[in-house]
């Protein structure tokens, strides 16, 4: 790259790698970035002054490289679609957006404790800078990588929480950010979009204001939702939406196609979409048939931004907003058909603790016997909930993870004030990494680029500035998006008043039953997770038996275990080699 000669990119189209400046003052953006060449040049003074956050405020999803004198700064996006990893060597620092690439430099093995944390919590920042490989560091959410002659370190550039903005005041900002996030993807290629829930429908309608959009709705009678009904009404109302239902088949279920993991495209980390790949393939097959390769808009992460996790109730309890906590607990109780006291009882423990104390409590639990399984929704809300996968691990791994958690608690320097902000940040980081993997799958198999505008920095900032108790208020479904588009002609009014949401649980259970033999082989005696002590035969076999019988089961835990097992098997076979002629970095 011009001005950044020690950095190089692999697999990025030329138009998505742009630079400004040269020598001791240079800037590069890699990915979909809405800044013009002139704006990149105009940003060089910000590079010189170290105003790093300014470089992350353009529409799109992209990586930033900035050089100012002897200092090099690498900034990924806030949601993990462009993660940053690094490792220190005697001759200097290597960095990359691929942890696997850095591990392959000398065959660094998987870190079993970091992988245990990944399975037990599903929160990327629990062990701070530890990646899934030994000797490879991960830059945490909201941090940048700063490389100087003295070494490399992760530095926070994004506030852990935002100054609160009232929902009505934020609504036009959210609308503008989403409109820009969609528009920046419209580069002349054909555009397709999911047309299902409120989140994806908003994106499809925004794109249709610019050009023809191939809109697809996965319609399987087992889902028993009203996505198709709303999609047909929307397509009949909004110009430029060419709608195509995508019917499911008996084989269109979760866990299909996992018989030979090496046949799947390799992703840099365990990827949740590997389990649902058959459904995604069926949708993208239709897109490919109707319009060919292009850009596909998805509403992924919309739920996390436009509503809020129930954990915000614990914040209301902590802040002694008793009347509001009482009112919201009543609303959530009605929605879940339970008692208000049950809702408040789940929230109170987290309202009396902080993050480090939660980690110490989890460490104490890990040192005890595994818990009997109960659905996660019946356990108390927690800063870092201990998932069912933790109870499947060997005693030795549980003890090692407990020690690592205790150390992390002792070394925690930035203690988040609000549980909802922490939970949302971790959820979005996990979704972002998974979406990056989905992008890899879609490009490899269909030549289609997945675009997730809700994960863009500016969309995320605009949404999360609205307090969680306003976004997640139980009396109105996704009030932020409804307020953002009320009174406009972007979305039909019947979409804005929709209060239902589809789900894929039926396909997940069908896949667990249909592919039970494959899953038993994956997680059985030859399991790589088992060899590392990350699962044990008894509890996993029992859970798979429950699933095959159609009984309630730890779906999320099984999902995580399966995709991690697939990833570990792929690591044994997938190798990508680059010839290195100097000290370089890779994006």
C-alpha cells in the first residue's frame, strides 16, 4: 500500500483498498468506506494529531491504517467484522486481521483456556487480549493497536458507554445513519436483500429508493411465522422491490452438510453460520439465479441495536429506579407469561454486583461440581452468564478457566458501569465476527458480498446512545426504528406497527433430530473438543439424546460446541501460505 509499504492485503477488491499521504504521514482504509479520496486527504491532519476516532466516523465497514512518524495505528471496526490481532517477536510486531495467519507463522497451537472461555461465555472480551491461539493477541472491542519503536499495545479510543440521548432526539440520526450505510454499498453491482423482519425490511426499502432490489424471504411452513405475509404486502407497496419467496425443503435445516468439515469454506474463528449454512445457501442460490453475484443486505444485529437485552432491568435496580423497574418488569412479565416477581428476581443479583465480582463468582462455580441443566432463561441475569457448555468440560479445564477468570478479574482496569452496555457490546462483537465468517462463506460459494449495515460504526453509535430502557421498553416493539421512520415514505405504516418476529427454532430442532448421527460422530470419542477436555461424553451425549427425542435442550450450547468442533477439524487440514520477504503485516 502506498505510504504503508510494510502492509499488504489479501482478497480485497482494488476499489476497497484506498490510501492517502505518503512517507511519515499516511492513511489507508480497507473495506467499504464512504469517505471520498478528498476526505481521506483532508483527514491527514487528524492522523498527525492522533485524533483516531475521527477516522472511524465515515459510513461503511472498514479497517483503518494510519502512520504518523514512527507510529503505526491499526483500527478495526467496533463490531468485529474487521478484527485486529498481533504478536510480538524479537525483530518487531506482526499484525493481521486473521489470527490463524499469525498462528501459522510458527505453528502456534490453539489456546485451550481461551477456547474454554469462548465456549463457556460467548463474550469475546472476557479474557481481554487473549485470542484463540497461544502467542497471538486480540485487540479488544473499542480499542486500537498502536505500534511504536518501543513496542505494541492496545489503546482504547471508543467510550465504553455513550452520553444518553432521548429516543425521539436520536431517531432522525438513526434514520440518516442507516440511509448512508445502505447507500455506500450501492456501487453499481446488483443488490439483493432479505425481506423478513422489521430490521431487514427497513434496509430493503432504503435500497429500493435508489435501484431495483431482489428481495428474498425464506418461507418454510415449519416456521409458522408471518414474515412472508408482511413481505408480500411490502413488495406490493414499495416500488423497486422484486420479491421472491424461497421455499424450504425437508433438507433445509440446521446442521446439514457437516459430514465432512474440510469441505466447508474455512473461517478464521468458529462460526455460528456454519450450522445454518444450508438455509443461507438456499436463499443465496435464489439470489444467484435471479440476479447473479452482487451485494446482499442483511438485517443481522438489528435486534441488538433496536431493542435491548433484559439485563437493563438490573441497571434500573442498581440505580434505584424502583418505579421504572417495577413498570418494566410488569411489561416483560406479561410478554413472557410469567410473574413480575420472577422477572425482578432474575434481575436483582446482577443489580448488586459488578463485572469483576461476577467473574470471581463464576470462577467459584467452575471449581465446584457441574450444575444440572436448566434453560438459560430461568437462570439469574449476569454480567457474563456461565453457559451450559461450561458444565460439559473436564474438571482440569474448569479449574484452568477458573484461574484465568480470577486473574482477569484482578487485572480488570475498566469496570463498566452499566450491565446493558457491557452485554450489548459483547453480543455485537460476537455477531460481527460471525457475520465476517458468513461473508467468507457467501463469497467462496456464491461470489456474493454480505453487507450488514446495522454493524456499521455510526449506526451502532446512533442506536446505542439511546438508553436501553427506552429501546427495550416492553410496551412497543422496536420503538427506535418505528420513531426513526414514522412520517416518512420509506417504510409502509403497517410495517412500522408490526409487533411479531419470526424465528428458526423449528429448523434447529429438525436438524438436531435429522442429523443426530452426524452430531454424535462429531462430538463423540474422536472429538477434538473431547481430546482437549472441552467436552465430556456423558453430558454431551445426554443433551444430544434429548435433542434427538425432540425434548427441550441447550440449543445454544450445542450450536457453539458443534461449530467449534468443525473449526478445530478444519484447522488440521486448511493451510494458506504466503511468501514473506520482509517484516510485513496483513489485512
